[in-house]
C-alpha cells in the first residue's frame, strides 16, 4: 500500500467515529452526521498531498466537517436526505437515552451547542475552538458558559421528571 | 447548580452518549472516499476541458510562455461539490515543506526561453516579492517569499504563481513578465501583475494589470496581442471551490500600459446579467399561535420567496419546527419529515417563480394548548431546487444562488397567545 494511501486510511480510521459522534450530537441525526464527515474526508483526500503535510490533518477535517454541518451544505443535503428517506431503507432508531441528550441539545442555540459539543466531546480548549471558528476567545467563553448552563438545566430537569 | 456540578453532569452525559452511540456509527470507509474523489475528478475534467478548448481557440501571436497554464484556465482547487466556504484563519504551527509541483510554470525541468532583459519564470518561482495590495478578502499579505511558485500562509491557505508570460507591454524593446497569482484557500483572489528588471538587477513590480474584483471573479487566461496589449479572459462566476464553472460568463478584455498604469483599452467593461444565477430572498414572520381552542392552538403562517435574480427559478422552502407542531392539510408539494431530535421539517416545493416576482406559501400549523415555550432554532429557509437535480441543487442548466444570506430568516420566535 502506498505511504500516502496508508496515512489517509489511518487518519480516516482514527478520526471518523469521533467526528461523527460530535456531529451527531450537534445535528441530532446520525445519518446526516455520517454524510457530513464522509464529505469532509472526501475533501481531505482530494487535497491529500497538501493536507498530509499539516501538523494536524484531523484539525483540517474537523473544521471542514463543522463548516459543512453549519452551512448551506447541510440545508441542501437535508433535501437529499429527505428524498433518500422516501426509500424503504431507514437508519436504526436511537435509544431513549441518546434521544434525551440530543433532545436537550436541540433546545440550545446552535453556536452555544457547537461550543459545548466541541469542548465536551472533541475535548477542545476555548482557544482551540476560537481558532477553529475564527472568533475571539471571549466569544467562545460566552457561548460555552451559556450553552453549558442551559444544557445542564435541561438535563437536570429531564432526570427529575 | 454551580459550574463544577454543571461540568460534571455534562462530562458524564457526553461520555455516556458517545459510548452508547459509537456502535451505531457505520463508516462508508476510506476506499469510498477515494472512489468519490476519483468520480468528481472525472466530472471536473469534462467541465474544465470545455473551457480549456475555448481558451486555446484564441489565435496565438508571437510571445513566450513560461508555463503551460499561460493559455489554459488556472488550476482551481480540486474539489467539486456544493458551495461551501470553510474559514481559513491563519494558525500557528510549523510551516510544511513546499510541494514540488508537477505542472505549471514552476515545475522542475522547465527551461523557458527568456527574451533579453525579461524576468524569467524560474526567477519568479523562487523570488521574494512585494506585490500590489490584494483588493479584499481573504488575502492580506503582500510579501511573497516563493518556493516552487508557492507560499504557505496557513493551513489550506496559500499564495500561488499560476502562470507567467513575457511581452513588451511598454514598447521599449525589452520584454516584461506578466504573472497571475492566486491567494487564498477555498475562496481565493487573483491578480495579474507585470514585473520588470530593476536597475539593480532585481525584480520590481511595474503595475497591476487586473485584480479579480467583483464583478470579475477570476481570470482564465492572459495572452499578449499586437501593440504590447494583453488580452485577458475573465469570468463573473465559477472559480471558487464548489461553484459550477459552467455558470460563469466569459469575456475577453484587453489592457494596455498608458505610461503610468495599466488601463482597459478594448472589450466589454461590464457583464450582462448572468442568466444562470438566481437570487431567492425569503421573508418570514414570527410563528404566532392563537389562544387555545380546546386542546389545540392554530396558526396560519405565510412565507414569501422573492426572486431577485434574472431567471425564472424553481423554489423550495424548508421550515424546521419542534415535532409537537403539526401541519394541517399540507399544500400541494409539501411533505413532512421527522428527525430523531424532536425536530420536524416541512419541505415545500414552490412553483417556478418568475424573475422579479414572488411566491407565497401559507401553512396551517397546530400546537397543543400546553405547548412548551422553548427557545428553539426556528430558521425558515428558501433555495432554488431543480426537481431532478443532485444535492448541489444545480447543474449545467443553472441555477446557482450566490447570495445565500437572504435565503434564510434568523432570529424568529414561536409565540403563543
């Protein structure tokens, strides 16, 4: 196997699941998250000669995947997903526990939700989130603080009820 | 709940979520990604090939070309697909070694014939230059320290020398060098710049011939013609990654040196309205439900999609609502799709909206009398969608909608009396 191909395979193997879980939490839809992450890896492979030289290729893939998830691509893919779901095949329905978190996250504004997922699932620091999103660290702190408080309240409420 | 307790609850919940959901993740695989990229490259080869033939069809005149891209279109970044513009904020970290190009003016092994006095392509490829200022986003650097005609700025963000030709643009009997640079990542800007030999033997900028400033979005080719003039093929669309090259209109414009600067001396000075570009603008109010009438509330909700573009386009509207909101008597072309996260999406195909007109859609929605007042993400969106098109929503027959900001309405609320 060529070196370049092996390193892309290694990046894919190491990164796909974690990224998909992050985007699943953010989007609330596993199939859509898998589509977005696959698209990000396609774009990475198309530029692999350059991206393989980066100190952290996975950071590039993550940034593209999140951009895709928060952009026009997602709205357009929504239609594709809609059309695809007219066929009999369906993805497996998630368990109630998973639904609880996704449902709670769905009530958190998108930017706050993104900061929370990147911090708690991707284990990114405030500075790293700020760098990925191209915003000030203070902005990320605000998103994270508000998102964390809102989500904790929703989760605590769900456990009590 | 204090910060520490919040942190603990979220850490535990996300860990449980990841552990429970991980077995359900089913990667398509790295091989599938490779096959998809190969498929897109084949498609792109077909579309770019048409434009390359058009560029080569221009009659050649006597001049020296340093690079094989001097005639043909610049090499756009390699992804075809939906329009997406990932941010390209510069990042700290080690600068990767430059890639040795396998084509273009700086590929190894090229020994161009250089007219006396001209700056050779080989010199430019490894020069340190101060370029004229870039005109807008995304590039801000004017210092170019090139290796193999490239300069790393940040991840996925580079300055590239795309082509270089020689022509005597000021009639002094010595050839100048006209190079096209691009700067950026998924979104990039181009400049055609003339260089000449400085008195100290170095390279100096003679002047900027042209920058890709709106409405010019890019340059396909620079060609010297009689009288030291330069003919540049420009396009109004289609050079950014993900945009469809066939959507752009091409024009040939001619530029000449007036002793002080380059000015346009022939060819069209503006683009006609691009018949392949659409511009849908959505107007939508808050979703206001009536007071309860028995167990339910109702709302008559009207959205309006205005066609601001030059073409008649098919519209498509998507409204996301919480799943406790129902759609009564769906209008023709409307469907409802439920998502696991308690989100319901209402998709409606609109009839073709003629240029300069608008189409309205009225939905009758219901909510339970005790509906929770949640700060939900309620963002109606409209876009152009050809019924048989792929996910990109357009194709060789159009239509792209480059003005995306007005396709959605943010900040809307769901209210109850």
